[in-house]
């Protein structure tokens, strides 16, 4: 079960998902689950933390996206804005949840997600 305010997912960019899966499978024995043609996830049981790779054609300059869990996205958005952060990707849905991305006052980009009820 995910816990509010804990980092529980990390997301990277990748130019070639097949190559990145081959690399991490061979080097670290990570196991992957494909979510369509542009996303692949890895599980905590093989990597130590859950995460994924998103396909990108853009140059990768800040390759990791730290993802924090919280069950009330709107409340977190309000707190981020009061504390001087900005929302740079509004709430959107994905299989199993929804999330948004924000910039902290120093310019670091992070995300907050929550599960959706089935």
C-alpha cells in the first residue's frame, strides 16, 4: 500500500525502450511490464523502487522524474502553490491512476500521483 508523502516511483526518459529494457535486464536483472508503445515500468521487487521509462525523441537533460504518492492531489496542489511552487503539468489520468507535475522553487520537476478506484 502506498503512503502519503513518500517517494514510491521514479520515472526516466529513454530514446529506445527496447534497448533500455535489454540494458537493465542484463545488467541488473530488472523485470519490465509494457504499457503501450511509449512506456515501460519496472517493479520494486527487482529494482528496489518502482519506476518506469517513457519514450522520448527529445534530448534528455533531466532524465529522472521523482514521483511522490498522495491520496488528495488537489490538496497537494494548493500547498505547492502556497509554498511558491508551480504546476507545470495539470492533473491527467493514466492506467491505474492520475497525477500532475510541478516545479519546486529551485526549478526541480517532480510529480504527485494517486491511485484511481477500479
